[in-house]
C-alpha cells in the first residue's frame, strides 16, 4: 500500500469516506507533497472487494492482483520516458480500456500522472472518457501544474487541492527520511524544494547540495571574471537545466526584493546572500527586470520540453548575468 503522509490525514478521511465517488478527480498541488501516493491509496480503496474502514483490506483477490501489478481493471497512464509527453496513441489505448466491462465485476480505476504532460491532441482524446466514462469507472488525474491543463479537462473533474505540510511537519518527517543529514542540511534541502518534503528527498538523492555549491562557486568566479560564460556552461553540463533556471529565477527575484526593501534577511539561503546584495546595489532595477523576464521565458521553454541548445542557452544567461553590475 502507498505510504500515508501525516499532512494528508484530513484529506484522506474526506476522500475515502465518501458514500459516492465522482467519475473523475483532479488531485493538484506542488510536486513532492505525496499526490501520487494519495492517488494510489485511493485507487486501492476503490478497487478493493472488502474495504477495511477507510482503507483497502490488502488481502482480497483485487488487492493481491493490484499489488502484483496485474489487476485487469486498473490502468496507469504516464509518459513512456521521464520528462516526455503523454502521446495521443497512449490516450487512445486508455480510451479502449475505459469502454470495456470490468473483468472482476467491480470498478475500473484509471490513474494519469502528470496530466499536464499530455499534448493538445492527447488532451482532446481524453475528453470524451472524462465526460462519459462507461460503467463504474473512476479516473484519478494527478497534476503538479494545473494551470497548464485545458479548461475543458478541469471542468469535467472534481478538483481537489492537496495540502502542503507545515514547515514543522516537513522537518519532522525529513528527520526520519534523511537521518544522515544535519538539521541545517535538511532545512536547506527543504528551502531548495520550495517546502515539498518528498522533493527534498529527491534533491538529496541527486546530490543537489553539491551541484548548488558548484554553481554558486561558478557565479562568484564569473562576477570576478575568473571564469567565462563558455567555461561555466560546460562545467555545469551534469546539472539539470530546469534546476539552473529555477535558481537564477529565484536569485533575480531576491535581488529585486532587496532593492525594494533593503531587508538582508530576505536574501534567501546564506550561500548567495553577499553576491545578491552586491548585485542589488550595483545593478539598475530596470536591467534586473529585463533579465528576469528573459529567464522566465526561457524557463517556460525548458518546462515545455522545447528542443534547446543547452550550452548556447546557458552562455546567453551568463553573459547577461555577468553584465548586471555594470548596467546601472
């Protein structure tokens, strides 16, 4: 059974306790807060032949088939490759599953994650199944970015926001999930994960603190003209592009905030505070706004899986960044 997270207790009781279920739910919220686990837990509960209170029994034929990954009335739709789109052909296969009769005589349950990875054709192909699912079919849609979904998809679902845990609850959970890290390291990971504890664990696994130290050191050398944009673009080859654009987007925000407030405590993590304060003092606000707009536009292209020349894109970013202090 999927892991139960303490910050989901209230929502779980509300969902699992329903006497009647909608034909489609849209579970949405930031990445890394346990939406997929919640959907899998609900899927097990909806398919179970002998539910034990709010949870699946874990022992009936349906539960055993689900645990073995061979339940005939369960369908999971996700990208065939990580970070790729869900294709229209995949959705057509799902649609043919939805119109079939349930083989175990109960419900059919579909899980789609992440829904926003469907392109426009795939989204349109799903609409009919969302509007009129055949038999007793429940579709569970999981989204990290509901703003990217077609309004027609959202309007056909019961939309359920999933809660972000409090900072204290996240820290407590992380202390058990990452016992090898210090409290300070866990807090840093949580900050980098925008408060999402599962994302923080993922970042630790991919070595994000080491990656960030490399980038911070590179930015400092860039501003001192000890390394060129080209050298850094190549040195950062192993660091995910989205991560880099997230950090530079965050840093441009913090520079603007400091220019408006002069609040040193609002300069983010300790590793970049002095650099950001220096850039805020030496750069014209209009120039910071220009680079921020550019970063946001490029980040959107990265998110939409555009075919980008990574080295040229990073060089363009770093050339603008290095010119910030001289553009007052």
